[in-house]
């Protein structure tokens, strides 16, 4: 799968929208070999205890490939939920619930960004009103200080730090950051710049996918 | 009158203050609450520390246990941080199994420890492949008044610096484990990670060290963990999109805060030794 790819290119992305018949929106996103299926329901019923009077309750469930969700998955779940809460115009649907379910199919690196992108595609597929789109890009810093965008598992293992950024499609400001490993301020800035450039490709990919989906149904 | 406004229109109330570059509790936007560190507060634990950030109080106790290492990492010991949010600290928590917030905080502390390489896990090895130390780090929140993540990290690092492990030898012939409580070794703490949390209010006010009211009203939170001058974690789970300049401001402030906090821990540590 791994063809010649310079360090400033994303891996090839493919997606399938609306392939689950029972959910309101669904998407399978493959970035390189990393695959995530997202399905979403809503705005629909919400448990009374979780009901919010002036906006919709957003809930995210993440299922790993093997076993039950662990403690570390909770942090990921919270991160994805907060990110989705930011983009959904939840004030339009008070006292309802929006459920997003993510299922890991294959983790070959840059997993968090694949999760967030696939959640965004599912929201698009379900036609949930959004403030803007979000594009997530992961990059890693090698021990020599080189930055690789959208790393696979092998590159992630060799790196000293992995950074994931999520940008909005309006001004390309930073919605979410999640990092592991240590790095300097300059390295952080250059990763931010590189990821911001790459996020524009993700937004273009969303546009193309939606075009394809809409032209098919006519 | 002021109280009515606070109850019915808390956002408006805060906005009135923030426009004048001050917060309702008298702090400036970039000012932390007074920080108190008490090291070695629990004498029965191997290491402990109590941290107060304004009203927020977290106590951390470290108990050391002997354990078998994992087969694939025969030289590595374990550090198991656990954050407990009991109903004592706030009415928003219920007794029983740890809730989402507690699990998220525990995982956050685990990530900070891993990223900062604060303790070399190989220092916890006694006999390779057979016996290692397992440090159970329990952080209990006593008062939940916002910014518990920073308090947890501060208390854990202070407690780790205070940890003394007894000398343990394994008798070659009988395989019996002998503990000598008289000879103790201080745990080597390589770096001092310091976490600083900022709340974003109304999309453009960035305030440091938020209280619980500020956290609930905030439109976004960003946490930056630094060790000395390097960054070891930037965590922003959603919320208002930030401009680069705002993130840079947060990083600069976090590095500044890191210096102050490190000094505070070291000073407290020194006064304890004397």
C-alpha cells in the first residue's frame, strides 16, 4: 500500500457515505490503511437526565476493534465529543440527542484524525446543521526533527512526538489539539503550519465526496 | 443588584468585569490563584503532597508495592495514577464507580507522565524480569473549584519528588524478599512537568487558572504542559477555534508559570529537608 510519498503529502483517502440503511448518517473513511466506520442518529430522543434545555446533547461512543473501551479511549471519546459539539449548531435542536458511534476497523497510524474526519463526514451525510466543517491532520516529528504528515504506524513508532490538529474550514483556526511526546515551541509552530496547509486538501476531499454522493442519487 | 445579575445573567456579569481586564475575584486575566504546596503530609505513604490552587484542593499519596514486571518489558516498573472525584468535592459527582470526568483526568495524568518522561521506569527495577516497584499514585480531590487537572499534575510531581523507597534485596538461595526500611533511596525525578490551563471566554478573552464558574461559562479550554522550556502536551478538546497568536500567548504564559511552579516545589522541598 505504501507507495512513494513525500513527507508533506497525505495518504490517499477514500470514503463511502450513507451505506448503513438504518442510521441517519454514516460514513466509512479510509486514510491510507486506517479505516473508521461512523454511524450517527439524530436529532432524536435523549435520556431525561441528559437533556439540555437550550441545545442538543451530543454523545459519542467509540468502540475499539478488540475488547471493551478502556480508560484511554474515554479521553479520545471526550475529545471527539467536544470537537463535534463545537461544530454542530446544537441550539437549533433543543432537548434532543445526537448520537455518534465510531467503530475502529483498522488502525495504521494517524488514527485520531481519521476518527474526527469520519465523524465530520457522517454529520455531513446526515445533513446536520454545522457552523463550519472540520479537518483533522496528524503529523509526527522524528528524532532528527523531520516532520512527516499523516504518518503510518511504523513512522509513528519511530517518532518522538505525534501531534494532531483540527482546523475549521472558515478561517483555518485551531479547534482541537492533541499531542503526545515532547517537542519545542518552534517545532510546534512548524507542525501547525504544515498541518494547516494539508487540512485544505481534506476539505477539498469532503467537497469531492459530497459531489459524488449527490450526483449518484439523481 | 450585583448578585441578581450574577444569578440571572452570569455571562453578562463576567463580561462586565472582563472588559475592564479584571475578574470578579479580583485577579487579572493572566493571574493564577495563590498556590500552596505541602509536601509529605501523609507520613504512612511513601510520598505525598497536598496542593491548593485557591479553593481547589487535591491530595496525592503514593504507595509502593512489589510486583512482577511484564514479560516484554522485564526492567520496567509501573506507575499507576488514579484520580478520585468523590461526592465530597462537588455535588456534581455521585458515589460509586469513577465517572467520565475522573477517568478522563486519570488518563490525562498518565499521558503527562509518559510524555514528560518524568520518572525513568527502569529506576523502579529491583531484579530484572522478577521484581519491580509498582507505585500506586492516588490523587483525591477534596474541593472541586475548577482547574483540577493542574492541581493533580502539581500534586503528583511534588509527591513523586518526595517519594522514598526502602532498599529491597532478593536472597539468591532462598529467593526470599528482604526489605531494609533503614536504608531508603529517593526516587529520581528527571523533569518537572507543570500543567497550565486556560479558559476562553466569549471567543477572545483568554483567562488563566479558571474557577468552576469560569469553566462552566467558558467556550473552550486549553491545557499546556511544559517541562523546563520544552512543551510536552498541548491539549485543546474542541471549543472556540483559536488563532495562532492566541495559542502562542498561552504557550508563553505556560512557560512562565512553569518556572514559578518549579521554584515553588523546589523551595518547599528544601524547607522540608532542613
